């Protein structure tokens, strides 16, 4: 909305309200969404058998190799969604914890 300012003599002063929109971000486009990450989930911490585990879901397109599930000793074929889990005990350090990670079928991890 525009308002009328003051009239002095034969001049008309037009007052325009200030815009509160940020300047310089006219063509801002956010980071594209990773639909697979949204559907498979994010890294999280779970507690089982008195230990804390880091659990990272792996989507089908990211599953490139064959792994053996420690829960059922069957193979996890390439292209199959699954989980990667490792203990967070930290006794030997974070690098050691990550090196001990294991790939699990989702169902096997739930019943572990």
C-alpha cells in the first residue's frame, strides 16, 4: 500500500513502505533432495544388549557389494536395502569401532 506524504506548495510526495524481503537471494535454489536418503532413513544410535550402536541404513542403489549378515549367516546381495551397524564403546577408538562395522538384513537387526 502506498500512502500520501505531505503537500508543500504544488508538490505531491509519495511515500512507499519499505520492503522486508531479503535482497541478493532472488534465484536461491536449495540443495536437491536425496529421495533415497529420505526413504531409507538417517544414521542413528540404537541401544541393544547394554551397548550403544550406530546404525546407518543403506539404500538399494548404494548396496554395491555382497556381504554376509551376522544375524543369519546368509548373504546380502548387491541391490538389497540393509543396515550397517557398529558398537560405540570407544575402548579402542572411533576408527576401530567403524572398522568393526557389520552389514545386517533389516529383519535380522530388529530381532538381534
